[in-house]
């Protein structure tokens, strides 16, 4: 299960469904035991999460809206992971891009630039900032072979603190008491779809995931990235420019994380307060794994997770179970996923497949 | 600027550097053992966090620092046990498992903190110190360096002990072989998986101990997410030290200085936004990586599970 593994279609459909549903079931089960230990009713909690995240119209719309940044981050991670690169710095890339867009958008809107120009400029700036924040890890990896796990994580911590400095000093809105950026008027934000509260950034995000999936599966560029990912030495022998491809994979991955920041800001928040860090990236990483880097599966998992997040946030207010519980669920999901993966491999080895 | 050179400033800088540096030293030395044996332990942050929580919770309920430290180390050890089972015995992806453990530790300790301590925020009393006779009376540095908790001296002694283990013992050779040429170790009749398993357990214990020092001595209380990336910095320290424990010590002190600069500058009356200060250690890691890029060294078999007979 290296980062560059391709998704495979093997075994019966039943086995595939089991392999995905079993970890989810086990994670929810252990989560339920934890809730019991904390003196909470697990059935009430899960029921409430489903009710508020999936069944109520406002909850469902909130869940779908939440998918936008998660999907864009996931799209970037698919590119990185399939290229054998562990971009674990998406949170810094996301937040820095979001903060810069938060400063740019209200200014441009106030100066009477049209929506198209403002949004276009914001998207481009966000992608460039995200990509720029991955430049040092890309350089260290491409030129010196330094492990990108560490360098991207360090850049992420650095980026989150730097974003706070930006919010508190140069981009601070002096009219508010809490340090935050100027607020983008609601009419200048991303347009809603019909009567819903869902903005069109979600559609953009779905398109991006499908596009990235197509790029990695069907285009020659994607194939080259996959070769670099699965066997760098073979890639050099095949005459591929491994350095350039490494930079490209980093830039696309981090650029999409930056775009996620722009969409979340322009679609939902309109302003950023100091010390806001949703840390979406570190939560999306397990989902992308669970989906075996497959774009369509990612969409399904992100939807499941968005429901869990939105429902979990309501439950935190209502039932007194902090959202930290969702973190524990994700960790359990990842561990059980790893275990089922292992058992699956062991079974295959035994049957000689 | 003359305020920067006062006794109070230098004293608080050294004191803070050591307080912030000891958890990094313990965790960094621990990580070095794993890395040497060929396991990249990304879950170190989670092990520290469990150690920080368990150390504080136990020390608080039993009013004993010794039992607290032991609990912290054991909590890290237990986490490492899970990691070793999944990654060493079952050959799972070390990075996925490491991230999962860190996420789980963040969630679980924050959850437990919420239900136990978030209403009262209890604090531990100041940790007992062991003044070294003579040395602790030195001006300026005496109190900051030689009137510290017993664990501080033990951590520094551990560095020396590890130099000896790595360079002079069969155990050190075995560790090195497990990371450099696992097949050779196997051929010599020593279990690769056993060696790696033991190495990961050592990492867990030391990481947990480092976390416990952070909550029990450094802060006197537990806060959610309190390790704040220290585990990852420790991984970098181990990576840049190229297998030499003394370099982990030097690195830990340097990072300790950059972490403690904030408090020391406030003592000196200089006000810099805390976010700028928080950037310092991470900026330093990046800078060090760029400057010493060529010199960082990781064992060839790092991160690769061992299967007998595979090439």
C-alpha cells in the first residue's frame, strides 16, 4: 500500500463492499463503546448526527456545502499521493490562501471590479499562494531527496502561524474588536444554487475531483506522475524529467489546497478570525486512503464525512459531546481500514492470488 | 537593548530553553532509536500527547511526580505497542498508522480533558528540584541549569548512555543493521522484527516521558493539543542528527532557545506578537533543512517493512 499504488478492481463486488463497510462499522462500534464509557448514549448521539447532518434539509445543505473545501483538498491529495509524494502540509496551504483571498476579495469588491474578475483573481491568487507554499518542500525533495513528510508538515505549522500574523497585523479590519479580516458582503460571495444555501463552489469541487481522476488515469502526464510515484529509478531510466514532475505534482496538489481555501472563504465565511484553523487537510488524508486514491470513491467518502462533521457539530452543542470525538472516529476508521487491508492481503497470499 | 543582557533575561532564557528542550531531547533520542532500526515513527506526536495526558492525570490523582512520569512513559509505550504491532509485525504503512495514532491521540486526550478537567483546570504544584551541590549556587546560570528536576539530569545522562550503546555494544550494531541491511541481521540469526519492535517500544516510552515532562513540569497542567508539533520537531532532530545522540542534544537545546525566546523577551520588556515567536522553531527547521540538506541521513531500509527472502 505505497503512496503510489493504483486502485485495483479485484475480488468480488461483495468483498469490495465489505472491505469498505467493515472498517466504518468497527470504527462506529468502538466509538460507541467510548461514548458509553464517557456516560453518553451512543444511539442517541449517532441518531442525532444522522438527523442533523443528513435528514434535516438545512443540515443536508450544510453538509453538501462543507464538501466543497474537502473535495478540493482531496483532489490535490490524489495527485500528490498517486505521484508518491506525501503532501501533509495542506492545512498551511489552505489557510494561507484563504487569508490572502480574505484580504483581496473585499478590497476588489469595494473598488467596483465585477464579480467575474474578482472571483477569477481570487482563485488564481489562492492557487499561486498554495503552490508557492509547497515550493521549498518540492525543492528539498527534487534536489536533495529530503523526505517531504517532514518538510511539508513544518511548512504547514509555519503557514498557520504566518496566516495568524497576517490576520492580526496587515490584514486586520480596524473596525472590529476581535482581530479578523474585512468582511466580504454576502452579495459578493459565490452564488447559491436555486433556493438552497449550497454555493456553486461544490460543483467546481466535484468537477475538479473528476478532472484529477481522469488526469491520473487517462492522460500521459498522469501516467508519467504515476511512474515517478511507483518507481523513481525506472522513471529516470525512462528518460522522464523527475525533478520537473516532482515540482509539478507539488504545485498542482498545493494549488488545489489553496483553491479550497478560496472557495471556503468566498462561499461560506466571508471573513477569517485570528486562530481559525479548521485543519481539514489532516482529516481528508485518511479519506483519500480509504478511497484508494479513486476520485469517485473520494466523493462518496467525503459526503459521509461531511455529514459526520456537520452532525457532530450540532451534537456538540446539543448533547455535550465535543467535536474531538469526530477526530477519534477518523483515527479508528483509519486503523481499522489498515487492519482490513492487511487481512485482505494475507488472505490473497494464502489463496495464491 | 541593554535590557537584553540582564541577569533576569539570561536566566529566564536558559531556564526556558531547558524546559522546552528536554521533551524534544527525550522524544528525539527515542525517535533516533526507531529510525536507526528502520522504522519512521510518525506517531511520535501522538505518543507524546498520550504521555502528557496520562502523566498529568496520574500525577494529579496520586499526587506523585514519580508515578506520573512512569504513567506518561507507559502511555507512550502502550501507543508504541499498537504501532509496532501494526507496522512491524503486520507490515502496514508506517505513515498512515502514524497519522492515525496522532489524530486519535489528539481527539481522545482532548475528549478526556473536556470531561475531566475543562471546568476546573487543575494545576500540579511546582515540580521538586534537585539542586546539585556547589554548581547550583553559581551566579546567573546556577539556578537555571543546576537546580532542576531529576528527569533533566537523567535525560542528559541518557544521551551519553546512548552514544555508548550505539558505538560500543552489540545492541547498537543490531539496531544499525536492522535499518541499513535487515537481511544481513536476519542472516546473523537476529530477529529483524524483534529488534524493530523493541526499538519502537523504546521510542514510545521516551516520547511519552517527554510529553509527561511537558505537561507536568513545563506547564503544570494538561491542555488539548498541547504538544503543538513538538513530536514532529523531534523527528526532524533525529533525522538531522544522522544517528548521533549528541547532535540531538545540541539541536534540542537550540530549539529550546528559540521556543523560550518569547517568555524571555517578555521578561526583558520587549513585546513581539506570540504568532511571530511561534513561527521561529518551524522556520528554523526549514532553514536547517535547506542549509544542511545534503547532510541529513536516513537508513536505506527506513519505512520499508521487512519480509524474509524479499529483495
